[in-house]
C-alpha cells in the first residue's frame, strides 16, 4: 500500500473494505467511550473535592461548637449564671446517696 493509496482512501473502497470499516467503527466507539469515561471521572473528582471541603468546614464547626459547649459547662460558668437568678453556691460539695439492694 503506497502513500497515494492511503490518501485516496483505497483501503475503504477496496475488496476488504467491510473489515476496514468495522475496524474504524470499533476505534470510533472506543474513542467515544474513553472520552465519556474521562468526563465522568472529572465530574466525580470535582464532586469529591467539594465534599472534602464541606467535610473540613463541618469538622471545624463541630470542634468550635464542642469547645464552646465545654466552656459553658464549666462549674464556674454555671455558678455565675445561677448567681444572677438568685441561687446560692453551696459551701460543701454534694453528697451521693447510695442504696443497698
């Protein structure tokens, strides 16, 4: 097969044209599937990066809320809030009552 035959596309008009057309069709289908799969994987990568950023944001929000809650649960903070409502702070710690069964 010479360069002249290739430029005239003789391989697609000759005796074995059916086989060559099927081969080209197979390559075309493979190319479309490859492009489609790369497009799908890009979409998933973008979605994954968005979810990772959202996860980091929610994690930092969780940590800050947890530390704020721990600060509010401190004994001194609770006593300060109760003092404003008229409660008094006991002089001795509470006693736990245990029942025997």
